[in-house]
C-alpha cells in the first residue's frame, strides 16, 4: 500500500477531506456543505466520546489502585496482626497449638 500522506481515522483533519486554500476557505460543491457539516459533527462526537472514555479509564485505574492498597493492608493485618496490642499478637501467633482459637475478630 502506498503512503499518500493523508491521514485517516480520528486523526484526519477537515483539510484532508475537503480542498481548502491557504486562508482556510474551502471550495465546496453543491451538496458537499451538508456532508462537511455532518463529518465535522461526527468528528466532534467521536472526540467527546474518546475524552469521556479516557476519563472513565483513569477513574477505574485510580479505584483499582486504591483497592490494591486496601487489600495489601488487610493482608498485612491478617499475617502480622498489625494494629493489635502485644498481648493479642502473642496469643494469635501461638494459635496453632491452641484448640478452638481461630483468629481475631474486629470491626473496621
């Protein structure tokens, strides 16, 4: 496929679709004005949709990171009994030898 230098897809500008002079005045034939308007309108909607999707993705990634950190903190609490007093830690670390002792229960 030969590269014509023209852009395609969302990156294409209105200059690529319609012949314009140096001042930006486009010489459109009859009926092309409506088509040009529709193309530009579609281009604006596509840009807005893309911007909205990017913002949504960023929100999702921030939420995912918060959940990852929260999970890591909960694992640390469960494994090392962080946040509990020395007596509770001592009993829970020896729970394997105590029958009936499962773990700690607390409200977050």
